[in-house]
C-alpha cells in the first residue's frame, strides 16, 4: 500500500536507532532467504501491539495494519517499511489516518467506500442515513464519523451498565468500560483506584460525569504529561515530591477540565476527593499508561535505550574540552555567528534604512515633513535615489555586523552553558535574562561604531537632496571619511543609549526564543525544522524590538548630524527631555513598527542560519546534528504514537464489530 508522504515529519536519529533495534529483534532471517531480514505479519503484530491488548487482538486486529506498513505489497516488511510505519504513527491524526488507510487499502484518492462504514454508523440513524446514499466518503468525513461513533459507544456502554437508570454504575463496571476505550491495565493500580471516584453517600457508584472525565483523561496520557509540564513551569516546585493543591494546579494549566483534574488528583493520591498530590504521583499515572501501551518486547529495550541515552547525555554534559579546545570552540561559534549575522542583515537592510530615516524626521522642523509614513519613505527613496539607495551604508553594515552578531550569539551561548544545571539540563528564567543581557552589553563595543557610521550614510541621501540647489551643496562622503571625521571617541557617541537598547533587547529576545522553541514548537520532542526555527526567531524579535524602540530613537538622535534648525542634544537625559517636550510621548515609538518588521525577520533569519550551520558543519567531536534526544522526550513521543495506535485499533473494532 502506498501512502502520501508529503506531510510526514522525519523521525529523530535516536528514534530511528530505537526502531531499528526493535525491527532486528522481531525480523526473521528465513522469511526472505535471498534478501535482508524481513518481518512477517505475525511478528509485526507482536512488535506493535500494546501490552494491554488481548492475545487475539495482537494476532488479528493489529495485524490489519500490516497492509499499511507493507508499501510494496510483498507480504513482508523491510526495515525501511517498519520505520516508515512508525513515522506514520507520529503524525497528529494517526489515530484516524491509520484505520482509514487499513480500510481503504489506498490513500491515492483520499476516499473510502461508504459500505465500509455500515457497522460503524449503524447505531446512529442520522449518520446511517447520510452514509446510505453515498458510494464514497472523504477522509475528513471518515475521521469525524469515527470520533462520533467512539463517543456514542462509550455512552451506550455506560447506559447498558446502568440497569436501574440511576446515572451511576459500579466501580468495576466503570473500570471495565474504561479499559476498553483507554490504555488502562485492568490489574493495575490506576484501575484499582477507580472505586475512589464513587459519589459521596454511595460507596460503590461512579456517576456519569466522573465516568466521562475518567475516560477522557486516560484516553490521551500525553495530555496529562503536558499538563504536568505546564504546571511545573508555572509553579516551579523544588521537587516532584512537593505537594501541590488542586486549585493551584488547576490555575497553572488549561489543558485539563476541572473534573478531569479532580479525577486525576484522586487517582494520583489514592484518596477520594484529594485536595493535594505531587507531580511525581501524577507522573506515575502517565508511567502506568506508558507501560500499558508499550508492546511487551519494547519495554526492556526502551528502558535500556533510555538509560544509555541518559548516560550519554551525562557524559556530554561534563566539561571535557581542554583550554585550547574551548578556545577553538568559541572561535567556531564566533565564525558561525558572523556568517549567520551577515545573511540576516542583508535580508532586511532596506527596512532598516527606512526605519532610520523615519526616526530622524523631526516633527518640530519648520515646513512639511519629508515622509508621511514608512511606505511613503520607501517609495521616495526609490524615486529619488534608485533601488541602490535602499542599500546605502550596507558595506560597513556587513563589515560591522559580523563581529557584532557573532559576539552576541557567542556570549549568550557561553553564559547560558555556564548557568545551565548540568544534572537537569534546565536554566532558570533569571539566568536566561542575565545571559541575554550580557550578550547585549558585549556587542556594544562593535555596535556603536557600526551604527553611527551606518546612520550617517543612511541620512546622507536625504541631506544631499535638500541641499541640491544650495550655493554650497553637501558632498557625498564615504564610510572611511566619516570614521576619520568622528575619531575614536566620536565612534562611541550615544553608547549609553546603545547599551540602554541592546541590553534589554537581548535579554528579552534570547529568553523568548528559547521558550518558544521548547514550549511552543516542542523542541526535545522532535527536531525543529527550518520553518520552526525561523518562526521562533521572528516571533521573539517582535516584543524585544518594540519595547526597546524609545532607546533606539534617542540613540539615533544622538548619533545623527543635526541639520540647521534641528534641536541639538547634549546627552541621554537631555535628548529624552527635549523629545518629550517638543514631540510628545509618541515620538519615542517612531519607527517602532519598522523595527519590528526589520528585527523580526532579521533575527529569525540569523538564528535559523546559526542553528542550521551548527547542524550541517558541527564542531569536531560535538556532533550537533546527530546528538541523541532527551530520553524523557523520546519516551513522550513513544507514548503519543502508541496512544494513536491504541485508538486506531479501537476504530477498526468499531468498524468491524457491531456489538463492540
């Protein structure tokens, strides 16, 4: 069977290695005597079936997915076939996509015969009427009908157990139904604690709302894990053994419903209506689900792989470089930062020129303002100075931006590495802000001379136009001439404003960038792609750029040559007072949108290039591109994929067993 691979995310190298080991454990050398080891349908079922699946399910139900994995219809699977199937399991819609592939026998048309859904929708008259008049239904319709049928079967199972129509069922009945629709071990600790969910005053009956919350909670254990991560990030407990109050946990996560949290606290603590529990106890619930989902043959292999990866991570965390190697490594980071910074600066330089001219425009000057807005400025620069006018001052910008971006990225990485906990791999927010601030402060030694020369070159075009008809027109000057006129001390004019801008900018930017990668784009659970890195860098640049615009306006006013009639500023505070007095508070945010438009794509491009170069050309011995993933993240991916497989199996049961 062929499947559409256009949207499949590649697996991390560590996952491929783990899956390869599983394949080797189940493959049969005699299955294909003339070729490499292959996996038979029976071996495939044993390799993937969750441990909570019954023996007959492992041999028949999960074997149905063999047709999905067998891309060449050979009746045997190669290692590549098995890895591809595991890639399918990692997709977000795998729980509905896999049964669709299995039932349709092809994904070429994106439809399935309506007759295949007969038993699935038999209990729903409306859905049955809809399907009855069709020959095929689309994948989207199929997925919706499967989800609706699952909810209907859960309600029907409860109603069948509720013989006296009381809205409650016995705890053992609730446990039995939950085990059918959620990865729950009937003999496990979690199942034994379901009796604690009984309603007050009735020691045996579990009410319908609590039952629904139970099934919803355990149906996707990765939701519990994400809720724990979210709560841990916001509450920052000293350890997983610290007790957390239920209202406190509820306020720290939006992933679970209030009743799901009540059920979770009861199951985790082992006490009815528990008001407190620990994150460690909640983690044990996730671990129990993981053990129920993992195939029997996976458990020891996965635990051994996790231990090996943890040992390797601990080994990498140790400072093994010599002084010379450390110096070479920092030089390597500096070079990578220089290349990445140059690319980022060239991409957005026209926007930077428009931003500078807008910020230098004084509303207090007699006569009309030259530019109405940034778009008007962009048009007039092209009309008066040509396309090349948009790149006025790019030469010194590229010469200066290399060391400026390089030292910023290098210092941030260096300080972060020293402030990161070697045991947990985590860094406190205050330490992140400090590392960014240090990076911003260190770059000013390069930034200030670069900025003052660039600004004067950028403003020069409009000054030439203003004096074109004068008796003594201004002569165009190059970067070298401007540097000679300024002198060493002049190159650092406005340095205090530069520090005021760059220190908070870098503190905000690098902290936001790090958290966007981990909290939004889930770095660690998967390898971030080019678009992920670009978006993380671009989004982080938005608040950093806008919030530091006032310092950038002051710096620009201090560094530019005042024209006749312009206000002259003697220092940082003097500039701030005069700008506020003459132009109002809004003047401090002139060019703010342009800074966002310029800084956002520039830093997105720069950080993307910086990380990609590290991957493609790693420092000898570092192996950035092939570093093993975090064992916890690897287990989280396995938990998610096996949950999808469990529900995909349930979907097939719903389709083939009208009495299920």
